[in-house]
């Protein structure tokens, strides 16, 4: 069987305190036919994020000259994953809130042919410690996505996602501030199969979240409306990843 490539990409802005631990937790050898590489998208950090990531084992680092926003960083991450030949791209936040050791669970639905786009759901797994205002915001924005798509979604703001190669090629993120809602709306409207899997949540204990309530509301809501008004073409799902049983250990 031909070896498959997974690239795990981490958008990072001033995450020197946590990014090394995240990179070191990423499983590199969980299957003999899967090669895992790590890409860091440095979003104009002014600390030692780049040096720390390189020393922790990142295979690729792409740096923006100035901070452009999480949406721009994820867009570049997907583009570079395709350019570097990834069969699957995995996005995970660099703040250590998400369980990097669950990446094999996240990619399995793509390898077994049941999904093209997978989100790790904290609300199907564990959300202990999440602040009430963040939890309420998550519920509201997730409900909005579910109503617009007419299908149930549990965690529309998750910072841990996996994309098939075709999904990475077709994903459109139409604004720079954030990506979470628009990329899901875009891919599902194009006909990609989405699945959620339960993951563990851990409250970040370093750094600071980029999310500010006023900015989030004034940036994200208009982007959701813009995305839903855009015509999209259904995508032919012929480029399926060759099936791999990822639960098999090396």
C-alpha cells in the first residue's frame, strides 16, 4: 500500500508558551502506512513562537510579516497542505486546548470513506472548565449554523478539524478574522460529508485568546450572511482517500 501523508497545521500567534507541547503530543507513527508532518503558520508573532516550534520538531514554518487573523492563517494552512502533497490536512490550535493525541480518531472517518470533513466536538466529549459565556456563545453560533444548513451540529466553533485533499482544495474562507463558521457552511453546501467525533477539552492556561466579543459579533455574523448568499457548486466526490484502518498500530 502506498504511504499516505497527513500534515497537521497549527495557526499560531504568540504561542511560545504552549506550542512545543502541542507539537510534541502529535502522534507521528500511529500507522506504518501513514507519514505525519507538522506545519506551523506563524501569524505575525512577536515572541519566540517560530524558534520554539522549530526546536520542537515542526517540519515546515510559514510566517506572515504581520498579524493577519485566524481565517487568513487557516486559509494559508490548507493551501500549503495541498502544495506539500498531503492526503489529509489536520488543523489544531496551538494553545493546547485540544487533544493532539486524538488525531488518529479525527482522521479515521476520512480514511474509512465515511467523511470528507471531520470536526472534533467538545460537546460530544468533555467541556469541563469552559467558561459559561464561551459555552453560551458556542451554543448560539452552532445553533445558527445548524438552522442554516438544516442539519444538527454539536460544536461549530471547534479548533480541531480534519480535511480530505479534495475538501482542502475546495474550501473557501471568505474573511480573515475567523474561519470556523464559514468553512463549515461552505463545505457542506458544496456537498462534502461532515462528521463530528467526541474529543476532550482542556482550558488553556497560557497565552490569551484572540476572541473579543464585539469584534467577533461584528466580523463573524456579516461573514456568515455573505457566505450563505454566495452561489456554490456541488463538488464531485471522486477523490476518496484509499481506505486505511488507522486503529491498527505499527
